[in-house]
C-alpha cells in the first residue's frame, strides 16, 4: 500500500491537498477489502489531524 499527499497552492491563499492510496490487495487483504477500506480511512484521518496540529503549531 502506498499513500501519497500532494500539496498545491490554491486560490485566495488556500492550499489544495490531494490524497491518493494505491495498492493491490492479495490473500487475506483481498477477502477483508471492506474492512481494510475503513481502516485506511481511519488512518488517513488520523494522519491529517496530526498534519493539522503541526501546521497550526508552526503558525503560532
């Protein structure tokens, strides 16, 4: 599994973030696909919350 974050300047001093998860499930992961999707979403959300905390701490 590979997760990629792409950060770009947006309009009006905004930042555009694109998140991409790539991977080919096999074996157990193939059978447990729906559970894996939810787990990846939780992991991505947790990562983004940490990124937000770091950015906000740097801004102060």
